[in-house]
């Protein structure tokens, strides 16, 4: 249900944007994705420790919080403008605006 995604410097609309418009014209939408628990239940087969990695506070990190999983928030993603030039000691203030929390921060994920 992400509304947007960044691919490099380009911003693209995602399926969540289409779903939102459909709901506005009274269409019925069934969400399957973060932060909804069904997506996690379909992926996790046992009681292993889980780390959710994501750049969206509304979906990735909120979903991790709801499932009580640890999370790694990527500050250089969807919310990068809010974290740009912000001292790390103030990161939790931004998360509190979204009523979320995370265990770890990283600017970008490298493979």
C-alpha cells in the first residue's frame, strides 16, 4: 500500500495511490502489504528473530512496531527531506510525529 517510492532521483507512484483514489470513489480495497499483519504472517513460518528494514515510517516501520519486530529505518528514503541535516540525536523526534519507533538507523542500504 505504499503511496510513492524513490528510484534514484525519480519519484514514482505505487499501488497505494491507485487504491486511495479507488476508495475515494467508494470502491472496495483489500490491502495486503506492510503495515498489515497478513503480509508478515505469510512470510514468517516460525518464531525466528525478525528485523524489518524499510524507508517508510507509515508502512515499513509501523508494521514492524505492530508486530513487535525489531526494525532498521533507512533515513535516505521516502522521508529523506525530514532527516536531511538533522543531528542523529533528533531522529526520534521525527519518528514520534508518525507514532513509530525503530531500533536502528542507516542512511542507505548497500548490498
